[in-house]
């Protein structure tokens, strides 16, 4: 019998049940790196134990999946799911439970323990009312990304670490059904004619789905979660993503209305950092955020969130970031926060910064602070701005005060590798001075990057301006002799 479970070891069952409730296989502990040699063995032993637990849970879930599928199919034959959706959720769930229980009682080919029944019932409920195997992950607020690579590989990212989960789909068709459900929620379709779709879940999470023939190895889904526990500055300090001195300087700079550009590669933590920096804006200020897809979650009371709109199927109705930036200037903002500058909106943002809208924050996709400035320069040219290089650069130099560089390094950790101040121009070149940096010393045996956060000894020119605004940053912050392990 294909679906029959064999030799259920009670220990195994207990563990699987526990994992069902709280996925221990992916606890935060796995993120902690142990430094001393003696810990290394214990660490790899612990990893192996966790891996075994994940494997066993996966096996268990795969068996459950087949049983669940069997009962789900039976259910479709006996219960009118359309009717179910017309009921309120509680009554619908009761009806569903009743129907499944009757099916289970009448069935003697799929023996299930009491716990097993509960589990399968929960899974059927997720299947009928939610997004199937993705549902437990969507309920886990520590998961920031869910990545489905075909029906058998589901990965999640927690606190910046990618891990494979034991959750799987029965087959590609099952996965396609779930994708169809996601896109139909937003009135979209996915099929051979339009095989990639961007959608948004009810909680605001962003979903991208792409299916064969474009995705060669089966349907692929990437979900950027919205309702997750956002990292705070304290978390960043615990994670050693920057030093306390850097944090103190940034806090002062944001309060003191410096214009700050956060630069970094894909997934380097730009948006997270922007979110945290924005948190230092005083509560009595009016903040306007502009994003392509709203990710920022500011806690201040006076925030207006704007989001661009793509064109509709007829290619009409597009509203760009540039238009939103222009509009935001008519909304009496104290601060403008732009999720990511990518194009012509840079022109309006910079001219706003140069005409008294200080304290703006934005991210940009670049690998070094210098590179970030060249990107801004390119954005001006792309927007058809025709002024001399020198003129353009001096505009940039006077608009942006600080560039903060984020990096996702090969050990998977995000680090603030540089904070640079823009000082002005020397001939045709923008001059910058580094205030803090991450000085990399090497890589240990486990592949962890070793290094220190250092002040360069340069006191930023903005210091006196900040003091005048009542933000008194002690000179010791910039003392190069004080280092922090990274
Ligand atoms: N300092 C950090 N330490 C650990 N994890 C982090 C850190 N900063 C961000 N993350 C995690 O890294 C992932 C990517 O972060 P984020 O979205 O901020 O990056 P990004 O540079 O804006 O990415 P994108 O290029 O996609 O816009 C998220 O899961 C986030 O929770
Ligand atoms: Mg981002």
C-alpha cells in the first residue's frame, strides 16, 4: 500500500510533533559562531544532530503529505469546498474538521495516531484555507524570506542565514496550485503565456513566481516577508554588524539632519539599515517614504507611505519614483526617505537636498561609497541632465553628507564596512574622508571573516554643525585607538 506508514518509532513521532509546533531545526542558535577550537567539535556535532532532526522531520512530512493528499482528494469528492468558502471561517473550519474526521474514521488503510491525525488535519486546513506547506513558515515571524526552488526544496532566511526546511510539496502540480492561489488573490494569472508574476500577500509580503519554461527545474517562488520581526539597532550590534561608536555617530547624524546614502550590493542589508536609521528621526517630524514596493516599517506617528505603480496591461497608468518624489515636495515634508534610488528620481532628490530638504535618507545599489556617487552621476545623465561633470559633481557633493557602505561578506554576515563623509571638491573630483571602517584581517578555519571596526581618527567636518544643533558627539568616538572586534 503506497500510503501506509511503516514502523513508526514513538521517539521519532514525538520529535516530529515537537518540530511541528516549534521548528527547532532552525533555531537562532545555528547562527551563533563559536570562536574557540574546543567548541568547534561540539558545534559540528550539534549541527549534525540538527541536520538529522531536519531529515527525519522531512521524511515524516513527506509521508504525511501523501496521506494528507489522499484525504484531501477524498474530501474534494465529499465536501463542497465552494460552499465552505461561503461560511464564516470558524464554521467553515468546524465543517472541515467534521468531514475529515468522518473520512478518517471510515478509512482503515491509513492508520494514524492521535497526534498524526491532528497534524494531517492541520495540514489539510492549511491546504484548504491557506497556502499549504508554506503556511507554517508564513506564521513564523522570524522568517524573513521564503524561497521555493521546485516542489522539493523550500528554503528560508532567518536573521540573515539561509537554511533548508523540511517542508515540501507533493509534486510540481501541487506547487503550481499554490502559486495559482497566490496570484489569483491579486487578480493575476500565471501560465505559459505570462510565466512570471509579482504579487503581494494580504499581510504585505512580496511574492515573485516564475514557472517553466522560464524556470527550467520547476516552478520557483520567492517571498520577501513583511510581517517579520524587523532587526533593530540593538540586534545589529549583537550581530556585530557595526560598532557601538558607529551606531552612536549615525544616531547623531540622522537626528542632526544629515543627508545619508546607504550603499550596498543585493541583500547586503540596505533596506534593514534604512529602516533602523529612519527610526532615529524625531517623532515630531513629518516623514514621507517613497518605495517601489513598500518594505519600510517606521514607528513614528507622522509617516506617509507612498508606493510606485507599474503600468497596467495596456501599458498605461505608471507612476514612477520620480513623480512621487516631486509630489512629496508639495506635501510639506520634514524628511524624505527613498527606499532605493535607481533612476531619474535622483535628480529631484538631490535638488531637494540642495534646497533645504535636509535629513533625507536613501539606499543605492553600489559596491563602494565612491561607486555609489558615480551611480548617482550616471542617473543624472540617464535623466538627460546636461551640465558639466564638474558642476554635476559639485551638486552631488553638496547634497549628500554621508555614505554608509553595507556588505554581505562570504561568511553570510552583513557588516557596515565603511562610513564616509563627503567633504567637497578638489578640481573635478569629489573628496571624501572615511570616518569608520571595518578592517578585515582574514578568515578563520570555519570560514568566518575576522576583523575589527575602527575609527580612522578623522573627526568628521559635520561634527561642529551637529554640536551647534545640540547633538554633542564626544571626540572619543573618533579615536582610532578604540577598536571593536567584528
Ligand atoms: N546586519 C544584519 N545581520 C543579519 N541579517 C541581516 C542584517 N541586515 C539585514 N539582514 C537580513 O538580510 C536580508 C536582506 O536584508 P535587506 O532586505 O535589508 O537587504 P537589501 O540590501 O535591502 O536587499 P535588496 O538588494 O533585495 O533590496 C533580510 O532577511 C534581513 O533580515
Ligand atoms: Mg532593499
